[in-house]
C-alpha cells in the first residue's frame, strides 16, 4: 500500500514535525499512532518517517531512509482573481497538476470587491495547496504569492511566457509548446528556465492588457474555439503545459 505523504512544518536533524491544525488532522481525523510510518517531505528530500510522539498540536517523526530527492517543477501560474469558490477549486487542481508557483493577479476586469478581499484569502489558499500537494504526493506545495497588478509581472523572465487569449486565432497552446521545445533543443544556451502561464479573469483580458503583454514580448495562445470559464481554462492549460514538460 502506498504510504500517505506529509510535508513537514519543522525539521531538526533527523526529526521532523507537523504542528497546529496540520498535526491535529493526522491525530484526530486519521487517528495516527506511535510507530506508524509515512513519507515525510523535508526541504532537502522525501524520507521515510516513523511517528515518535503525539501531543496536542504536534507530531514528531523520526526520519529514516531517503526515498527521493526533492525536485522542483517549472510552471508559474499567474491567475487573475475571480469568484473565490471557483478560484479555490482551480488552485487546488492546478496544484495537483504540478504548478510550482501561483501568483494572484488583479486584472482590469477583476471585480473590485474580490480585489480588495484577495489579500485576506492568501492564507486560506496556502492551506488549500498544502492539502492538495500532500494528497497528490508532491514533494512541495506551490508558493502562493500576494496579489499583484499587471505591471509587476510583465518583466518576469522564463524560457517561455504565455498569455492565454481566447481571441488568438493563429496559435494554439499545444503548438506553442511544441515549437518552443523544438527551439530549445537547438538553442540550449538560454539562461531562463521554466514556463509562465497567465490566465485572465471572468470576461477575459482587455485589449489594453493584451497589448501590454505583446509589447513585453509574451506569446499569445488559445485553447481552441470553445470559450471556457476562467477556472476551466486555468486547469486545462496547466494540464497541457505539465504534459508537455513530462514528454520533453
């Protein structure tokens, strides 16, 4: 049977700890006992962990053999803020698909009430990605940044920067990835790595925003003729990018 994976809150030598609600879930909901073994993710690697002690709000593991080295994924998702229930679902699923960083963006068409409340949601989103990362047996949850505005992300660097644009008629996302992969095999000296994917809000990007992406050198791509909800577009695009990275 596959052992459940936990991401340690604290590590000291050959001991790792879960604390607070994280620990309480293991103790109260899963009814863990001293001596049980789990996979434990530390900042350096994934190791086998045996529970040494259980107290309120704290679980201690003795760390054993290394199971795998910690690997980092390469997808940064810039996700325009939209209705929180749908956005939270997108964040959870994109975490399962392997994004390494999620940056909430206040776009022109982001509802003003959502924009003002986004800062208060960050800690909840961080709990969501932690749970999703453990469930999907990742070696680390994605980083969740504080919300930003468009000028702050335009100059981000990566091997490929893609803005999803439903009006794009010339380039599908899968074709952009294929062409970029072929180019990288012949030009392997670029210092930038990874892929940045920007997804617009409900109602899409404004023309001005798309012009600013274009002026900054971003690649515009679509998911086809079907108009998707923001959360569906984010998940579908992440799945396509993750599959492309896995195949190359």
